[in-house]
C-alpha cells in the first residue's frame, strides 16, 4: 500500500551523493532499478534521472517492519529512503558514478508499487521500438533517453542565454495562422466561429518574423513548434522544433558570424567539442560537383570526378550517349576496394537504381594493374588509361561511374558515396565537420506544376549581380541563401530577404503568380512592406536534428519526448483518431468516406 511523503524532503538526487557525504544523513527518492536479497541484507539500486545509487537494508538498522517492506521491493517501485552515507563495503564499482559509496537505510517508505514493466528499463534497449513507443512513459525512464532530453534542455537554455546576450528578443508568434500553400502541406484547423473556414498550423514563423523586422524589433528569436503534413523519415516529424531567428540591417556575413559563435558555444559547453572558426563555406554548385549533394558529408573523401570530356567520343554508348544528350559522366573512386566481390558490386548497382540510375558502370583495378570492368571492351587501352588517370586510380581501387542527366548523376553518386562510406565504417559520429553551403539556385523547375518554384521560399533575395537574369534566364539566378550542414545533415538554413517591392513583385511574377494571387496569399506582408522595411535576414535550425547529432543518435525520435512514427501516428495515445459526431456537426464538417469504405489509393 502506497505511503505518504509527509514530513520527508529529498536532500539529494542519487548521483549528488558523493564520498564527501560519508557519515551524513541523506534522503533520496526514486525508482527501484534492481533488488537483490542476500539473506539478512538487501541491496537495492535506486534510480532517478541523475543515475544510480546503491542502498543497503539490514534489520538491525531499519527494524523488522522496515526490513519486511524492503523484502517486497520490486523493479520500478517508487520509494523514499532516509539513510547514512558510507564507503562501499564491497568492491568499488568503477562503472558507476556513485560506485565508491552506498547508503545504509534507516527508514523506507514505499510511495508507489508497480506492475512488472513490459520491457526492461535499461540503456541500449534491444526491445522493438514500436513496443517502447507504446509505453513511451516507461521508455523515457531509460538513462540514455534521459541523458538525451537533458542535453536537449541544456541546448535550449544556452541558446536563449547566448541570443539574449547578443541583443535578440524572444517573441512568440501565432500557432493559428492563414494557410499559404507553397511547398509542404499545411495541417488545417477548422474554426467553429467561422464555419467553413480554416486556420493552418505554421510550417515556420517566416512571415511573422519578417513583420517583426518591419515593426522595428531588430533582432528576434524563438524556440518554436512547427508543423508539416509530409512523409516522415529518420530526421523528420510532423511536428518539430525550430530555433528561429531574424535580424535587421544585416547581410550574409553578419548572420553567419553570430551563428558560428552560437554553434561554438553550444558544442563547447554541452558536449566539449571545439568548433574551429570560421566554418568553411562552399557554393551550392561546388558541393554538387564534388559531393553530389547540397548537404555534403565532408568527414571522408571519395569525391565525384567529371570525366564527360574524356569519354564523350568513346565507344561505350552509355557514356557517349549521356554526353550527347547534354548530361554528364561522373565517377567516384572507392579506394582500396578493387577486390570487392561481384555480389557486393551488384548490390551497389541495385542501390544506385533506387536513386534513378539505369545502371552503374564499374572498373576494378587489380593489384597487378589489370582491369575488371563492365565496359572496358568498348574502349581503347589509351581511353581506359586516361580514364583511370583522371580518377586517380591505383592498383586495388574500385571506380564507379554514373552517366545520365546531371540531376540523376548527382543523386546517384551523392547517395552512393554515403552508402559505401557507411559500409566501410567511415562515418565517425564522434567527428563533427561543419560546412556552410551558399549561393543556392533561387528557383527550381517543377515538372508537376510546369512552372518555377522557389527553392527556399518566395521571399529569398536573389544575388544582386543576377537580378537581370530574372527576365532572361530565371533558372540561373542564385539566391542569397545559406545552409549550415553538419556531417551530411542540414541542421539549419536561411537567407537574406527581399525588402524592395519591385524585386518582390518580379519574384512573384517569375513564380507564376498574378498580382491578385500574390496579394490574396501574402497581402498582409506586402501591405506592411509599403511602410518602410529594413534590410533583413534570418536563419532557423532544426533543434531535433541538431540535438540528434550532438547525442550521436540515428533518429530524431531518440531526442524528442513523445515522437510520432512513420505514418505520423502516436502509438501511445492512439492519435490521430475519430472525434465525436457532435463536434463535427458543430464545425460543419462531414466525413465523406473512410479508408475502409474508399480503399487506399
């Protein structure tokens, strides 16, 4: 039966008790991790969010009634113990922060009993994630998850402290906003007061933070929830948290400067990693040419090489055909992998097909300099020798080539170099390599919509020297945009914003909006811009991704308290779910069909 805490006050968390407290009386509270009855003496590992502390119970100290209670203790019981700190009587446990001490119990209260949990509460759990997420409140007791969430809290606290000291004001923006569908899908919220009308949950505070600059607040930040109704993956959730900021009277270098110092502070103080400043910068085009990705992982080499000019007239039609069609032929050198079994090479070919490749050409160089290749018979010895030299090929290397339109070649080889690096164990999580990627294309062509769409958003400033191209060749216009990339993951991105009306109107025109359509979607912002707009720029981090990398986790679910799974549902609360018919009637909403009635598309 549960007992009261009346008269008891916790004096220490478990690992706050140290050898300095030997001889002192302490009151500790937490969960029973493990109980071991050795006959006449009971050892209990007590756990709270700080760690473990060994408690010993003997009848001479705690009395017959207290010892009888101690015999009842099971995993996950919640207890309070008053006792005396002693040097550990047995061998010191070097793996435990409190391994040199123990607490001899003088009083025990069982505050709450517990059923046997559906899985062990332990670090590095082997239990299936689905079961752990169903019982997330138990999963969150595990020390590795608690460590992650404490790290996340520390990052948020230090961010607030740093930005406040840099003159930023923390200002909240609305959660219920107007839907401006451009990019990912909005989550919609029906209004009871305005039947047939909907709010949207914000995908980002973009428009409001720009309005704050118009309002003269100069430097704004917010740690804010955002929502996107899009397909999930390891580093995406339907609701996620941004560290969001906007600054007035600045250009690219100003934004980069303050953010480099923020990152240096966070990594230095939270995980003890020095971030050398300045962080290197690379243009989008260079990143694509060298790494096949706009978020390159620079912890290892295996860079792309363009060999189009070398092979454009060769006898291998896959190469020459791609060159003739305006595409390219590029390759990577998997150094030292020349003896890779054919079965593994075939697996890489299948992997490449998943990224749009029709195939993958390979050439392995034997220790004696001989070639094994899928295409060598179509080329002369001189052509092969020139190709190998261009790829820096040495005996024992494996050369892999993709030939197609540039976009496909980049996608294929960019993904392939990561896959090979993963297989070879080259992705060291303890190594942190930052990179700014700059000068993104302002626009990208959407085959689906048959128009240009903004690569970032419609308010991104073009490079001043490219403004004339908006009329003549919009696809070549570069943006004053910048992403911060860490170990091949984009952790944040931003841009200088358009603040002159004529450029903003031209941008909407290029995007295919009429003036009326632009005002219908963004009128409140465009009207505000009539009343004096400072030059401004901003950046937002994905806090979840940032903490995931700092904690050396593979999924953002491991750093979010209550995450969703791949289909955007919550296994613990069973959300989303049906709602009461009366609620729907009040909102004027009718469900026209369910999955079981309509079938899946």
